[in-house]
C-alpha cells in the first residue's frame, strides 16, 4: 500500500486529523434547504465514454503518524511520514463496453517522494524502463504492472496508492440525483479505492452538494472496516470529488484518510492520517504516450498480478517472486522473506549469498552435511536430496528435511545455486509440515529465476540515508 515503504524505515509525524478534516467542506443544512427551494433539479452524473484521449494526472500525498512495530511481546509506536508528488500522462485503452475489463497506460515523468522513519530516510524512484505503467481493473481487483518488465516491491508501492484514477468514476451514482441526495458506493468500489483485500462493513456515503458551471461537487464521508493481507484495518474517510458534467470526467479528489491497522506477520501496524489530492486535466496530446508507444507496449489483462523482481543492494543477483511474499529483512549477508496468504503465515525464506567465491563446487553429500549441522537438534531425517541444472544453466543442489522445532513438525527445503565462476547462493525455506500441501511449489519460481549479475548492471530504485 501507500505506506508499505516504511515497513523497515522510521520517521516523523507531520499533521493532525483536525487540520486535515478542516480542509474538507462539510455539508450544511442550508444546502438541503436550497435544494428544496430550487425544486430539487435532477442531475445525471455520467462518465464520458473513453476515447483514448490523454489526461494529465498530478498526485500529492502526505502521510503522518506512527508504525506499530511488534517488539518483545509489546507494540512500539515508531514515528513516520511520507511526502510525495507524482505526475503522469494517462490514456484509457478500453471503450468501457465491459466493466470487467478496464485498461489504462501511464507514463510517470515527475516523481518526488521522501519517506522518513525515525533516523532513516528513503527516496524511492522508478528505474529507467519502468516509467511506463499499465493499470487493469475488473470488478474485483486492480492490477498494476509495467510493460517494461517486472517491478520491484518499492516501485509497486510507489505507484499503487488509494483512489486509482481508473476507477474514480465508479464513485458516481447510478441514478439521477438532486443537490443534497446521498448514495452509497458498493463494497467493491470501496475495496479497490482503498487498496483493501476485503471490506467487512462500509458506511461510506457520497452526497451531491453543489452543481455550478457544469461542475458537480460530491462529498465522501464515513467509516470502513476491512482487511489487508488478513490484517484488520479501521478507516475513516472524509473528502470531496469534483466532476465536470460537460467533459464527463472526475477532475479532482481531496481525501483525508485515517487508518488504524493491526500488526501483520510481514508488515507493521499503522496509526496514520493521510491527505491525498488528485487533479486530472485533459490534454490535447501526450508527447509521452504516443500512438507508437501504445502500439509497441506489450499489455496483458489478468486478475493474476505478475511477479515482482528483487535486485540485491550490490546488484550482484536478482530473482522473481509472487506478490504474496514480503521482504522483511534485507542485508548483504541475509535476505528474509515471508509468504502470507489471507492472513496466515505459510513459510519463510532465508536467502544467503556466499561471502566469497567457491574454490570448487559444493558436492551434494557435503551440502547434506552442512544442512544437518545447521539444523542441529531440530534435524529429523532427509526426505530427498538431488542435484540438477536449472533452465538458466545454473547448478542446483536441493535437500528436503523433516524435523521439529518447539514440538512442531517442520519441513525445510534447502537449495544451493552455483555458477561456473564459483558464485553461490543458499536458500532455506521453512514451513510447518501440515502446510506443505498449501505451500506446494512456491519455492520454485524464486529458485528457478535466480540470476547472477555483473556488479552495477542493475540498480536498486531506492536510496536509504541516515539522518
């Protein structure tokens, strides 16, 4: 989500809810009286049929509050803040004939983000070749990807923020309304608007408060109870949407979001307030999203999100992984990932690059001995051991062990990936034995996509600095 960057970085609060809510107009009883006096004229708030014309979108986001970090059986509040300004050209590629298949293409050319968390600061960026972003939406989900190649987690978090412009018009009422009339967005709209996995209850109400010079003002107000990766989240919304009746597009959104989210297995909890501003302006043409760019972009519409890419900080290796995995620790000596599915912790992966190149290849029997020594009293028995070559040509040793930890039956899957020059990476997947069927082969995409790189040919798209 929009604050996922701060999972391992700490910062400073920058605002109060009182100040934010003061920015959003509240409907007064006088408006109701005015609408009655005018005879309650009805308005049809209908989005224009997409014609492929470009728009310019500018997003400003400020987040302030605290992370809730689990530490020694207690929750520690850690101050954090996010200040972001992003600009992109966008073109709808569908004609809206199928509400299950909306598609847009964006080009981000103006991204400035500063994330502070305690004594650390990060400035995430999009790598060259990843500024082109595709957005596909169905009734159930919104999938963001890049035709230029897989995104990193930080890149995805950078562009995946609430109030996706592709679905803003779904906040509009289905029927004609008069000034003062309320309506409730569906759970599906609220889910996708706030990047939730599911909504347990929503009392969000939209209301038409004014129509002036072909511009309608709509307030958005109410609480939402939902979940993200199985973690409960309580959200309060207060905002204003402007809609141009003549152009048939939503032109701006102001939204104050207060969120209280629990601590998850792979992410901290949140107690934050966000102020979001989105401005959409029609463009006569886009020099970024030309017809040539659209014709050469390889776009795929699917409810299954493409895999993410992990690039080591020293740019020495990379691999792909399912979006349900989260990186919870990242150092040159050890990368720790956790697989969380609908709130359940399924497995953990520890990835350890060799400190120096091997003088000679590790043999399978030696690798088995190393695994047994590493597990110590937790070792039970070998389930299998094999040597093979990956599709990339890299040599792979695989050892599966059954054992126990704290009286729980555990399965370990160890891999050693080696190239001809002596570079090696060890991976250890740990899961409770009863979860083996649910886990299946989630280790396979990671292992088979590992690629050793020449230092410097791929760069990590974020910078982290000590304050």
